[in-house]
C-alpha cells in the first residue's frame, strides 16, 4: 500500500497568523519541511511557525483548525470526516 503523509504548520502572534500545509508526501518529515517553508514564507507571523500536526493521509484522515480571532488561542483535530474534525 502506498503511503502519503501530510503536515500543517501554524504560527500566531497577537492578532496575526501564518500557516502552511503539505500533503501526499512519502514521509511526514518531507511534508513537515515543506509545511514549515510555506508557513515561514508568509509575512504575518513567520517566527511563530511550528508543526502542529502530521497527518497520515493514506488513512483518509481529515484535518481542521479553529483560530480565535481576538486572542491568541487556536485548536485543531484530525478525524475520519471533516465534520468530526
């Protein structure tokens, strides 16, 4: 069975945030590297970027993130469906 991994990088500083994602990579490390590169390339909060999730997309997992608009909070989850995530 072919393996395809994904990763999501996120950084929030005050009311601004940056993000980057990558999917369908052979390893989580490859996906993480590209997700970080994409997150850091955004000018909003590049220094705050970190990998917050790696997702084995071969398992059909969905990823969702919620960002608190007026504060510095966020949350994320993976699940079998978008609605569950």
